[in-house]
């Protein structure tokens, strides 16, 4: 076998293997403190962005009818005598039952008009997104759709020789629609002629039960949300975020619910128009 045929895949692997970069990851200058999350970011997510809605258009732009589980293959449980319907939410019998019991008037009366604007749902809507650093280890993600703010906490810098700190919700913190989010950078490239890049991995727990979509498609308070954010540079100098979301919620789902959406970068915040939550 040609020796080059053996060497070439090894070279590719040496370039493509990602390096996990936490806020405490890597070293600062010799004798200096470890870099913060802001300083070690392999991509720049800050700025103003707008949702590009091409998938699931009728559910994301409007309030779909009760029981509209979206397009796709059969995923929601079908009861005897029913015609199989398309669904992109893999509900089990419990999830389907709760979805069909949706009552927006009841949500309004209970002061729960923001149930569709929690972390698993807010980025699905027709929203503008504003991302900034609240401090060197906390990324702030704001949406004008429902006027929501989520903080993404990174591991604080850890001195050499010490175990990394664990990041989680403060003891006794009540669940909320935005939950508690922990961020982690994944870096690639940055050596030789390979441009530095990577992605942001976010895990969110401590959620209050809510909806994926405004027509009452539910998730439980025990749901775990995992997200990845990547920045794509286009030939026309434009930038897009490729955003993937996965929800693990065995109480309502037969399998994890995964979607991938996009956001386009805006030149400024002129389109930013906060609007309150609405149950309908």
C-alpha cells in the first residue's frame, strides 16, 4: 500500500480533533492567571441577530391549532381509530395528552403567559437576538420575542494545580423559564495555516415547565436542554449562526427532540423591538 495513503488520514485527524476549552482551560502568560471565557472564546457570538425562519414556518410565525404537532413522519402517539398524523415532536402518550389539554385562557389566568418563551422555546419564535458579555465569564443572551434574558455561565478560571470549580444553580434557586445555563467552548484550528474556530456548547437545567411552541407543545420541569452555536462566515462577508437544540425529557418524549435553526447577523440594533409574552 502507498505510504502516503496511510499518512494522510493521520494528518487530517491531527488537525480536526477538537480541543475542549473551558474558562479555566489553557494557561495565561507564564505566571499569569488562566484566561477567562471571554478571552478564550474561539468564535464571536456578540451582536444583533435575526431568526431566519424557513423550517416549521406556520408553527413558529403563528400560533398553530391545538394538537398541531408539526410536519414529518408519525412521531406523536396515535390512539385507536385515529388517522396517523405527521409530527416532528416524538411525544409519548403522556406528552400527547398534555399537548391536547392546552388552554391559553387558563395560562393567562394563572399568570403563565410566558410558558412558550422559556429556554427550550424562545429561540424557535420570530425573534431578534442580542448577545453580549455581562462579565468575563457570563454571556448574556436576550430575545425581544417575549423580552427574555438568559445568562450562560462558564467555569471560573482555576489556578494551576487546583480542581476546576463546578458550576450549577445556587442552592435553593427556584426553577425558572430560562433555567440555569452552563457554557463550554470547543476550539478547533488556530495552528499553522488553519484558522481558529469552534463552537459554544450550552447545557440548561433547573427549568420551569413550559412549551416548545405557542400552541401548548409541552416539556416538563425535568427537561434537559443541550445547545450548540456555530458561526458561519459567508462569501458576501455576512455571518450566520447555525443553532442546534436537543431536549431530553423522558416523561413526555420517546426520544430526544432535536431541531436545527439559523440566525443572520444584523448591522445594528435598529430592528430590536421588545414585546411582552402572550399566551395566544
